């Protein structure tokens, strides 16, 4: 790792690190290399599915520097990054400890695919004691998300990292909700960091991508599996994502600010039962979040009081779209029980605290007054 490069601040790295130099014309921005055919040599053969085109390597370097990792790979989706990473560390008979409240696609992958390959796993609650208890002699991976979806639960990453090192178990975090601007898990002792680049890294709701960041040794191992599974990102999209990451720190700073203001605003509204945001002192993970996050992120959830009709409330919103996904420059809101958690049974949802009154809110970069006005006006109409 180049210490001098990594000592630069994230906002600088977003812009200057890993750009592809234009040696022909001297353009300030990276040229796009769309080629699928390169001169071959004994040392290196470039090919998009080998994850080593100039643009893929440049963006990987930028993302690795933001997460303070030695190396990274960029993928065609978050799930491509997650599945490739898990399969590169696991074989038949191995065991994984997963946190229960994972991204729905990850839960689906585990439940539908792992059994067929003889990979064992435990799904446990988001606390270190439950994770410790689930570890057995075959455990190869501990896999967590913090803040988690949709209740923004916080897990102590330093403790997870330490536990992994003690037991010689690889620790992996899906860091999508925090973004590398708010949380750098490698510094806290976590081995592997994964992102759905479709969210904050892309940030404009128009790119599907994924990334994994770790040591050279781990990434080289994931790279071998990645070439076999072929979940790479096309060079044009790599180039677009590089462009998006240039504004990552600006966007996330505004999203952090808007989310905190919105959480405070919602906490004071009599139609709202509870607000889940790690930046609020009332949040059960607030103290740990303060310790391990640089800021609390752009995501929050809140539950409406039982007498407020959630469907009518969402219909009454004029500015904020009711839509899937998150982390765009536009704010968006959704009902987890109909979307990310629709595949769970009623009792599983109840156990995780996901009622039909719960709404997940992704804050964009609009002016906060327009956002709070939209919420207030929608509530007044009910
Ligand atoms: C969206 C998301 C994913 C999956 O990413 P895709 O790009 O949709 O494949 C994984 N983890 C989290 C936390 C997400 O929000």
C-alpha cells in the first residue's frame, strides 16, 4: 500500500486517485478503453472478464484507496461481488456465521444456493455474543452489515475484527449503507469490505455495480474466482462509476446532514411512533456508531402510529418518490414489508421488528426544507 497516497483525504482521493492517464492527448479525465482484445504477453493478458482493463484497474485503485485497502475489484452488481467473494473463501462442509438482518438478496443467495453446495451457516442476531456462540470448528467466515437494513442496527466492528483474528476466521462486512466516506471497516480490523456500487458509489440511480476491497492476498484469491464466474462491469459503466465517485464525498456529506435533520424533524412529529437513525442519541447503537463511524449516513427508518394509514401517507407525498433502491441524489421512501422483506413470513418480520407501519427513507441532496414540507403536508392531509 502506498502510504503517501492513502494519507490524502477522501475528498481528494475521490477525484485524483486511480484515474487512467491519457498519454496520447493529455485529457484531464480518464479515456475509456472499450477493447476486448489486447496484445498478449507472458506476463499479463488483458480482457474484461479478467478484471484487468485499464479502466477496471483505475477505478479499483480509487475504491481501494477510499476504503484504505491494498487492492479492490469492481463487479457488475453488488450481488456479483457478494457471491464471488463468499464462493472464493468457501468449500463443501464449511460454515458461515451470518447476521440475521441482511440485505434480502444475500439472504436469498444463502437460503437457495448454499444448501445445494453443502455449505453450512447460522443466521444470528446482530450482537457479538450471538456471533461468538454460533462459531464452530468449521466456521470460515463471519459476515455482517452495519448499519443494517432497515432498522440501522449497529454492530461493534472492532470486536468482530478481533474475534475473527483470534479464531482465524475471515471477517466480511457489507458496507453499502455507510459508504466509505462514513465508515472504513479495514481500519477497524475487518478483513474484507463489500459494496453495492449501485447505491452510494453510483449515487444517481442509474448504474448497477459492486466492489470488494481487502488485502492483496485476499483480493488475488477472489480475483481467481471472479474470472471463473465472470461478474465484471463493462468498461463504459466503469468509466461512469469513476465519474460518480468523484462527487461521492460531497453527496454523502449532504445526505448525512439531511438525514440527521430529517431524523430530528420526524422525532418531533405526533404521527410518528419511532425513528431509527444511528445519529440520534435515542438509537440503541448510537454510542458504537459514534466510535466507529465518521458520520451517521443518509439512511433512516421510521414507523407511523397505528392510526396513520401508511398507504395514504405515501400517496400524499408530492416531491419524494416512493421507489425501490436507495442512495440516489433524489430522496426516496419505501415499505420494507412489501419490498426488501416481502419474502419473509409474518412472524419472521415481526421478530425482526418490521411492521407494515415501518418506512425506510433514503435522503438525497435536496434542500431539507422542501423534504420536511413534503412530509408535513402529506401527514396533514390524512
Ligand atoms: C442493494 C444492496 C445489495 C445488492 O446490490 P446490487 O447492486 O443490487 O446487486 C447488497 N447489499 C446491500 C446492503 C444493498 O443495499
